[in-house]
C-alpha cells in the first residue's frame, strides 16, 4: 500500500474553507470516504458543504446532527453523515454503509474520529481541522489521502 499524500492548508475565512472543500469535491468519485475530524466549531460542516457543492450536489447544506444522514443527489449519490450523537460502535455499524459507500455513492462523515478503524475504506481522505490562535475565522486543515483519494489532494493542487 502506498503512503498517503499529505496536504497542509491554512484558510483565512469560512468562504476559503468551503472553497477548499469544493476543489476536493470536484474530484470526488463513487466509493470514496471523506472523514472529517475536529472540535466543535472547527469547520467540519463548512468544509463538508464545499465538498458536496464541488461534487455537484444541490444545496442548501446543513449538518445532519439530528437526522444522522442527509442524502444528496448529484453526479452520483452523496451522503453527508454526522456521527456526533452516536456513542457506540454498534450504532455506527447499523448505518447503511453499503449504500453510502459503493460504486454509485460516496460519503462525507463529520465526527469521523468515532468511526471504528475497521470501517474505514482504503479509498479515503482523512481531514483534521483546527482553529489557529491568531485567526478566529481561519482554519488549519491537514489532509491525508489514501488509495484513490490521494488524487483528491494532487489534482486539486493542494
């Protein structure tokens, strides 16, 4: 297995964070998993909105915190998943993963730190978001592309 492609990006505003997601989303393909990690308010939903928009899904986008999953139709099926309210591996495993990550669908997952390692697909982008001390609106974004998701970083020019 090839080592991941790693990118580090600092954005200055929510608009720049969303635009970064849109660049990645433009290269998203069925079968890929995007795993977003970060503290509350780190920008996961903003980045997810950009990814969904870049992949061709119609908006508006909002976090599926209470519904757990939003399905969006774009060039292919896109699922926006929020694991914040799920505390057990069993509850997470009960979600319809086979439908959400397939040859016809991809998933963008908020609070992916709760996703068991055994459920992570080989073609995934692991994204870590944080707030820099000197910029209340900016975000520090570190992404690791595995498998086919290595292309998301290289083709988006990050």
